[in-house]
């Protein structure tokens, strides 16, 4: 994994007063390893999803919608901090801005106050409060990271609240040849099998996603052009999770691929046999996300 800098949110201005001794982080929560908290704050809300969708605002809202935004998918960590007393939303926000810039993030969208962030278009982020928002991006070999920082404060006598969302994208699969029937036939003739990337599933699930259609169509074309060819359709996973779970998942995924080829592309079921090898036959190291992405595949093996 490439080295990266941790974003440290330090105080650029006066020292932060200590937080209330009774205040503590919500159970099970923690700072994201890429970005620290503003000193003296504590976590009031926390969640993390290994794979989820996230709509990143890249412009001010209009009512409850963001006309300009980017749809992201990946690991999403949501943290809401209660900031120390007598610290304005602007002061906390400027510290986050400086920290992200120092950490190598590229600024995508920034707004401060209702005039910029809402512009009189409705409730937007927080109606009567003073919102501050930044969307930023960090490019890394192991996958891009996006951060959304939203800070609001109802009035100077209340604590500011900072919502920090970190979205870690799945890495781009580099060095993988686009699937086509001729390439598959060449690999099978040469080695007896072909690795297929481009058949997609949600994490931990075996339902073939619609974006897999172009790849499945090429497999069907391969079988149409070679009517005597019979294949084992073999599912493979990375080594994350229990072995038994991965073995079962890889078999169910292979079976799902066979069912789509039979039902949607009229391939004879007698020409296909679903098998699952789980993580037992890796083609790359499972120690990196790039390697794990290569290991998550379907193999077509000549019977």
C-alpha cells in the first residue's frame, strides 16, 4: 500500500477549552484513520458501511435536492462530532479546510454561510443555521478517497456540530483486458481456461448485477461460435471472511452466472457446470486491495 498522510485537524487559533468531563464518544465509534477530530470534540453519531452509495454535493442545494452532485460507491464512514463550547462553526471549518489541504486533498466544492450554501432556495442543509461545507478528493493508487465536511451552528451560544463523511472508492482494476469472445477463445485454446472480470455482484451476495450484461453476452457469443465447447463456470473470491462462507458464496455466484446464461442468452444448461473455489486459487496477493480485486473473478474452464 502506498504511503499517505493522515489529515490532522489542529487548532490554528487560540487553545481549545476542554470538553465537558461527562461528554464521551458514542459506544463503538472512533475517528477515521485518515482524518483526526477537532481537539476537544466528541463523537455523537457514528456508522460505517463496507459498501454503499453516497451522493456527494458539488454545488448548493435547491430545496432538499442537490442539482450538482457526484454519485459514489465504496466504503462509507459517517461521523458526527459535537464541537467544544465557544468555538464557532467558521473556526472549526477553517481548521478542517487547512488540514485537508495539508493532507493532499483537492478541493471540489466549498461554501460558507446561507448566502453561499443555500442561497434562499429552501431548507437546504439546515434552514435557519449557518452551514459550512467542503467536498474534497484524495487520489491514491489503492483507491480514491472523498471527504465531505458539513459544519453547522444554530447560534453563537450553541455548540457547533461537524459531520465528517469519508468515502473510500474501490480501486480501479488495472491491467485487465476487456472481455470479448475472441479473447476468451484464445485464452481457453492456449491455457484451458480464461479469467473473466466484468461480472458484478454486491458484497457478500450472489445476484448478478445488470451491468454484467455486456460480459455475459460475450460468453454467450463464445459458446455460439464453438458449439462443441463445454465449460466449468468457476467462482473465485478473495480471502476476506471465513473460508466456508467464501466457498459457498463463490459456488452460488457461479450458479447465478449459469442461470443467467441459460435463461437470458439461451445457452444449453448441459454445456455449463457451476463450481466454486472460493479463495483457494488466487492469481495475486490478497495483502492489497488491488490484489484482492484480481482474485474476485469468474473462471471459464474447458471441460
